């Protein structure tokens, strides 16, 4: 994180983040930026995160209504959301952080196209599961915020390295699983089932996603304290949005496994 003293930036060691977007250079000096009134704030990050969530919810509702009225169009939009959100994530990883104010809302809308039909289908099969999943998602978020504030879990370098490795392994498993489902009749055994291994796998993934919040909060706080530029509020909100969506989907999957036993 960059600390500013007498208008000159002085670098000090930074903590790695488990979130690939809130990474080591997220809050470094941008375009010769110095302390100004247009600085990043916790309130700004919170407001922009809520805006992205609002966009996602509105689009999710509209996409579910679409699939009920016009299933063909609804499923086309569903797949547009899957591949579009993936492209948005990859683009945000490599593009200028200033573009987050545009890519963030687009990503939220694309995720809405996915979460609407996905949540609707789960709700039909398991009535009441959406409220449970949403409640647990924000419950975990608040618990991790308290844990971070109380310093119960400290965002150490070793933990960050382990978390990054775990996220990479999980993403690899899901990628292989997706490819197998698309192009073969086979699937990775056990992890998608409602047995002990399947439920255990979901709990591990949820734990990894939850730990990511600790590093997200740490990086955002350091960005605010160091006087990072205001446009990085969008970048931070985008990172939180990615984690929240991931956590919600994993909790939804866990609840469905438990209720199908």
C-alpha cells in the first residue's frame, strides 16, 4: 500500500489478497496521483457495491420473468450471461482499473442474467431456498466483517498464498467439470452429489470464499488510509461483487445438496 507523506509517495510492503482483483498493486499510485479531495472512502465502496447488487437483482428478476414467458430467449440470455460475465472478469483483470466504473455494472447485469434462472429453478425444486441462500450469504459477509474488525483472523502473507492456491484449484476443478458436462457424459465423481464428500467439498469452497472477504476488507481499508484515488471505489466494489456472487452460488448449491438427502 502506498503511504503519502508531504505529497510524495513512499512505498511500504503490501499484503497479497486472496481476491485476484484486489491484488498487490490495486491501491498503488495511479497516473501520478497525490492526496486530493477525490479520495477513496469506505462509504463510497459500500454505495457502489450496493448499486452493483441492485443492478444484479433487477436484471435477475427480469431474466427469470423472461424465461417463464419465453423459455428459448431466456436460455439464450442465460448463456450470454455465463460467457459474458466470464469475459468481463477477464477483461477487468487486465484492463485499466479506471474501466471498473463501466465493466462493474455490465458484469452485475450479466450475472443477473445467470442468477435469475438459476435461482428460479432452485426455488421451484426447493421452495424457500433463495431466501435462505441470500440470508446466509449476507450473514457470512457480516460475520467475516466482524472477524476482520476484531482481528480474529489476520491477513498474513502465508494465508494469502494458501488462499490464492485454493481458489486456483477450485476454479480448475470447476473448469474441468464444466468441460466434461458440455462435451462428455462423464462428470467428476462425488463433489456434485449430496453425499458426505459433496457436502464437505461445498463447505470447503464456502470457507475459501468467506476467507477472501478478510483480505478484501484489509485491502480496501489500506486503500482508504493511503488516500487512493476515488475511481478505485468501483474497482473495490467489483472485487466484492465477484466474491458475493461466488459465495451465493456455493451456498445455494450446498443447501440444495442438504435438502435433497
